[in-house]
C-alpha cells in the first residue's frame, strides 16, 4: 500500500520530497535499496466461453439426430365425471365447416339501423280484429325485405368464388333461419316478393315445422339469394350474423324494445313535439364486400325501414 502510494506520489512534481518527508531520509534510502519483488504468478486464463458469433449454428442433420428433451405441460383437467363428450352431428359438422370458411374467406362488413315497429304492431291488430288474419312481425320483416331486395337488386346476389363473378337474380328467394335440435337450418321461401303476407306466414310455418321434424327435401334448404335470422323471440336486442356462402348478405333482426324518443321538429312553425314512447328494433346487415358496397347496403336498409314504417305498402 505504501509502495503504490509512493509510486503515485513520485509521479507528481513534488512526489519525491513528499515521500522523503514521510519516510525520512534513512527510510527512503532503505526503500530504494530493497530488491523489487518478482511479479505475482498469473493464473491460467479460463477456457474461452464460446459466443453466439463464434459458434456456428447446428446443421439440420444435427438438429434432427439430436433428441430434444421436451417436458410435457401439466394440465389440470376437469374430472371426467363432471362433463360428457358428445360427437358432433353431421349437420353441425357441415355448419361448422361452412361458417368457418365464411368468416375466414368472405370479407364481412356490417350496417345497422333502428326501425320503429308501432305501425307494424297496429297493422297486426287491424288484421286480426277486422279480418281474422294472424301474421307475425317476422312475416312483415320477410315481406319488407323481399320488396327492398326488389328495389335494390344488387343485394339479391351471390358470389362465385371459383370464377370470381357476381350473379344477380330477378327472383327473390329468402332463406329463413330455423333452430332445430340438430342445428340451424335455412329453408327457402321461393319467390318471396310475389307472395302476400298470409302466403308468407303459412309457408314459413310449414317449412319451420318440417325442418324441426327433419322432413325437408334438399332443394327446400339448399340455395336462396338472401337470408334472414331473427332472434327477437329469444329476447336478443341485436347481433351480427355470419353470411351463408354463396349468398352475398344476411339480415340479423333483434327484438322490439320500448324507448323514449324525442319529439319531431316542425321547421316551418319552429315547434318541437313532445317526447314519445316508441317500440323499435335493431336490424343489422352482414354483407360480402365483394358483392355489396357500403352505399348499396345503406340503400337497402333505408328501403327496408321505409316499408316497415308504412306497412300498407306491403298490402298492395
């Protein structure tokens, strides 16, 4: 410690005089006459640790021939007595395959609109009380959709993935989603736009009954140019449906809800009406962007709303 200090002090301009003053002249002379100790033995260098840059990557053959110890992941499963495995039915396998293909290959986009139902509900009462005719809200929706498809035929189209072409149809054949014990099936109401409300009502009832009994012929559920799925009877307010290829669009219909809506404004008189309680439903169109663009979807939804707002137009 003293030597190292002396060396460092001696390197300075006044280092020697300072060290002499510290050791004294005799001590300084003895320190200079003492032999210099040999340097300490240096320990042999440790083996060089290979680095990523110096180590060549293993060859494919080495990687294949060298076994890799894989530790299996421990999974805490539910005890078998708490669940039951049930193989999927043939229908559910087909549905799963087709809808998976649809979501992975069809470019979906969505447009939603709120539609008042009070005029429809009032018309139902008139038909029942005055004419003893029973039709459901869903029958009105099917008829209004058919008339809107007639007005906006671009939505009444399919897409051929092989030829990459769009095919537009003159006839409106609407598929109606029906829940069955084995899965969802979509029987077709052919030439829907030319049918009356009562014809649509009886046809849908017949198709739904035979669908639940598994008595539909293949031509009664294969095809169609447009699809409607209504979950309003299950208390669902709104949802998004998956397109059923090759169809270009599907309409998802929610249930009616009573809401408070602001009163209308009379621009001429500058007066605002009182708020009202109104029954409205949410309709959402899922469309294939290769077939339908946003403006066309908007035209269809506006036409649908107009027909449902004026149900007398569906009586003509």
